[in-house]
C-alpha cells in the first residue's frame, strides 16, 4: 500500500527557513574545508589547539559561575526582598549592559596594571607589593562576569517577580526556612529563565573578540582572526569556527536536557508586591553588595571614560559624532525589529508545533550567537555578492542595463548578519516567557472559540509583553555595541560609534576612544531605562 506524501506542517516550514538562513554562513565556511593547508592545520593542532581548549573551558566555567552567582543573587534580592534603595537599584543594575566588555577591559587594565594609578598609590603611599597581574584568564573572567551578569539578572528577575511571594509563603507555612524555601521552590521554578540568560552569557563569551584582544588572551575567536588575517588562511579559520560551533551545540544540548520533563507555571501576580522586608543590618548588607557590584561593573569604567572624554573632547568632538550616533541608532532599531519579529515567530512556532524536530530546528536557528562577527560577515557577503553579480549579469543581458549590483552596497548584508548573530538574544526570553504559560491556558481559550491570531493577540501577547520588551532591549544594546559585522559590511559613509572605537584603539589612542564609548553608553542607557521604568510600573500595579 503506497502512503501519500504530505507537506510538512507550515510552522515546521517556517522554522526550517529561518534555520536554513542561519546556516548559510556555516555552509559557506564549510566549503573552505576543501582548501585546507596541511602545514597550517598541523601547526594549529600541535601548538595552538591545546591552549585554545584549555582557555575556552576556563572561560566557560569561570564566567558561567560568575554570571550565575551575580545575576541570580541580585535578581532574588530585588524581586523578593525589600530594603533601602531597592526601587532604583532594580533598574540601575541593568546599566552594565550599556558598557561594552572590551571597553571595561581596557579601563580595568589601565587602572589595575602595574603602572596604573591604584598600584602606584599602593606602592608609593603604603609600600604594598605588586598586586596579581590583571592581564590573564582571571582578569578576563572578572571583566566578562561583571559585563554579562545582567543577561541572567534581567531574565531571572522576571521569573522571580512573576512567581511573587505566594510560593515562598506557602513553604514557610509548612515550616521551611526562607533561604531553604528559595532554594527548593523559587530557584527551581526560575530555572528555564536562568538557563536562558546563562546560555546567552556563555555564547557571548565564546564569541567575544574585543576583550580577548585587549587582554591578549587566546581563545578560538582570536585564533580565527589570526588564521584569517595573520596566516591568510580562510579554510583554517573555518575549521576553527567549526570547533567553536561544537562548544555551542554542547551548551545548548546540556541546557535543554537539564530541564527535560519539567513543567513551569507562574504562581500568580497576587503575591508579586509582597516582598520580604529585610531587617536593618541585612538590608544594609544587601544594599552594600548591590552597590559594590554596580560600582565595579558600571561606575568605575564610566567615571574613567568620562575623564578621558573631557580631555579629548576639544580635539575630537565635531559634527561627525552626530552622524555616528544616528547611524548607530538607526541600524540598531532596524536590526532589533527584524530580530525580535523573527524570534517571536520562532518561539511561537515551537509552542504551536512542539516535538523533537521543532526543538532541533530551533537550536540550529539560534546557533549564530556564538559565531565571531567576522565569520558571519564574510559568510553572508560571499553569497550575497554572488547573487548580486548574477542579477547584474541578467540585467545586462536581458535589459541592457549596466549596473555594479544592487545588494552588496546596501544594508542587507549587515542586517542579515545581525539577524544570525543576535537571534538567540531575543529567542531566549521570548521562549522562556511562552514556556511559563501552561497549556491549559490555550485549552481554555480554545474552548471559548479563540484560535489562531486571536489567541496570540488576546491571550499570549499580554503575558508576553515584558518578555518582548526584554528581548528588544537586549538586542538593541547588543547591536549598538557590535563591531566586526558593522565594520566589515557597512556601506560607504556608514561609520558608527563602534567603528570609531575600533579606529582609535587600533592606533593605540585609548583616551580618544573614550568619547565614542561614552556615546555608546548613553545611547544604550535610554532603552534600558525605559524598560526598567515600565517593568517597575508593571510590578507595582
């Protein structure tokens, strides 16, 4: 008996199209394997790969522990406890998102290096022996943990706030101490959100280039750049990229398996405002802890950047900076709209058509976050340039129009690179937000005749609003700070603040790089402040 072939479900087709688009740079890079130089690969395997593997594993472990401890502890304090300064700290703790990690890196090196002001003061004023060298793996872990903890903090805070204190109060009524109730009730319920934030932070760690270059700490991203620009071997860079991708696959699989078979649901908003009032001394300690983290992650870097900016403002500040800011904001807005819309479709497709194939397609579609920006830029530029040449040839032969192409000189390649690179940033909070809505919600809506787009508009969208805002802010800030994709694919005259920072730092002009760095911080602080104010209003009402 012959079985009739059936078309895949439309949701599967949609997610397959997104995954295929994300895999285009992977395929383009993989095609370079046929051109591998055996001598270069032998050198990499013998002298480079052991150090890369050791350094990468150290970063994943150190940054993973650091962002989890900082993000979860601060989120729990702000969402579940009441202490002096909590109301403004809940949004102020997001401010480190506005400071690129590579900017914090060179500021920390300047301050803490042997010839920096802190060690000079300790030696001359107190006779203190030199502090441990900051230019090592521990220094990189410290800077990245302080820069990336807001990924975990913001998403975990949403989870703790949506649970409210009802579950903890129920645990206390059964005789469970508050700290044990947090570990046994609140923390497990927040695992999908914490996992999503941790995954974003770890993938950002794997893909980071600027911080590693500032600290001269070799990882796969720096090795890819060296293979590409030092050895002039794109095939070698492609093979190193494939190893980097394996790390991402392992992270995604481990994160998914860690919560397999678990079900999550919000306790309800009724308890969201009944925070536990801390006694005076614990409240002071909570405030001191939050202020210390905020000072190290935001206050110290920004203060030093402002000092440098004032010194260089008279020389550098001119009308060009208005175009730098405008280009940065416009590109971030366009990229954010594209990324968030695609991520929402991707997450919603998984809810409508759950199962193994959908899960794996979603994983494939969100792998681009760990790809170095230069790999994505070239991976998209090559096929777009080929399509451009083909269209130009058709225009010449069919229409007699002589053109140099229509695609590669536009923003298309840049926006496609943003989509691949930052889709996981938006997908994490959106998918976690959908998971926290039980299936019984959909079933109740279906019983009342609500289906399709009406279900999304009337039921899912109100509950997803904060998750959408979170995804948009994270994506906007990341695109504003993004450097390699913008640098390599921007059309002529489309310089941004990040490009200006690259130009100054490549010439060793650290102080002159401070002015565009401060501008990036100010631009990124606007959406962070708007999100924080709306979330505060939502939590209090």
